[in-house]
C-alpha cells in the first residue's frame, strides 16, 4: 500500500519536471515540495500511522458489525414481543367477544324471565280482579235479596195489617204460642 502511495506521488510530481531549471536543486520549489512530501510520508510510515489507521478502521468495522448484530438481535426480540402482544391481543379480543356474547345471552334470558314474570303478575291481577268482581256481584245480589226480603216483609206486614181484625190477631197469637209450646216440649 505504501509503495503504491510513493509511486502515485512520484507520478504526480512528473509534471514538475517541466519546471525551469534543474529539478534536483533546492532552488526548484517543485523539488522541495516533493522532498517535503516524501519526508512527511516517511514520518507517517515511521510512526506506523497506516497500521494505526488500518487498526482503527478494523476496530470501527468490528464495532459496526457488533452494532449490526445487536440491531438484528433487538429486531428479532422486538418481532418476538410483537408476536406475543398480537397473540395476547387476539386472546383478549376473543375473551371480550365471549364476555359480550355471554352478557347478551344473560340479558336475553333475563328479558324472557321478566316477560314470564310480567305475564304471571298480569294473570294474578286478572284473577284478583275477577275475584273482586265475583265478590262484588255476590254482595250486590245478597243486598238485592235482603232488600227484596225487607220490602216483601214490609209489604206483607202492610197487607196483614190491613186484613187483620182483632179476632184474627188473637187467633194468630194463640196459634204461635201453641207452636212454640209444642217445639219446646
């Protein structure tokens, strides 16, 4: 590598040969620049700068390779975590769907139960209303009969009072006393 660098430097210096005057004299600036350059390259080689540069580049390449490997590992880990979260999300979604369907079924069952309870309540109320109507009807019939009996008794009393004479009254009293006496003995 170094030999190539010197060869390139010497070829680059060949246009300096076109300068005026002898090339290998310290009065020629091109020659002085060439010597300074060669001295600089020599110092760099003596200080092992190319080896250090190569080592630094190799270290940097190794560091970049390690960072790439770490990035791949992180990407794989992230993909694993993502797959895990997606799986968990699917499980949670399916569980939520089951909960919702169960809740709907329970709501439907509760609604059906409420309908049945309402129908029973309505039937009980209708039966109670029918019982009340029958009771009121029986009470009304009883009141009408009692009133009819009262009216009949009053009418019979008036009829008897008009038809009764003092002698027929004493005969009825005697007859009633005889009936009571017969029943008591």
